[in-house]
């Protein structure tokens, strides 16, 4: 039980705080392009025209860098929140079984893989 409480304290550090980590991601994420801003501001018109004329050329056919970064950001933050919740749960349990440990490992691995993917698409990975 002591180890789980220590793990909760480690993941609860301010550097892993959801808001601060999200802000750090935002500083590294590609800013929206002029086209993206224009498309967002005219979203209703774009959607209507695409449907009316069955012409989807305005929308990107593959996700751009910013979309990929935001996806990996959300995956990382979600996995860390799941990991926090699981560790808090386990810290309160008198006995922990092997399946619980597997869950902790899965959430930790998901967070690491999502963070690595963010760094890779952002060009910040050493790989």
C-alpha cells in the first residue's frame, strides 16, 4: 500500500498537473494556419457548401500536423488521468491483485506511447 501512495504522490507532482501539462503542450503545438482560422470562422458555410455540391476539397483529406499533435495531446492527458485514478483507487485497497497491476502498466504505457508520438510528429524526438 505504501508503494501505491508513493506512486500517487509522484504522478500528482505539479509538473504533471493536467492544466500545466496541457499548457506546455499548447506552447509546442503548431499554431493554427490562416486557412484553418478562416475555415473555423466560416464552418457553417463550408459545411453547407460541401454538402450542397458534394465537394469536400476544402477540407483536408489527411490530418495536418496540428490535428495530429492535438490528438496525441488528448491521448496523453487522458491516459495520465486514468493512471491517476487507478493509482488513487489502488492506494485505498487493502489488497491488490495482478489484474490491477496490469491496468496500471497499461495506462502508463498508453501515456508514454502517446507522448512519444506527439514528440515524433512534432520533430522533437531523438528517434
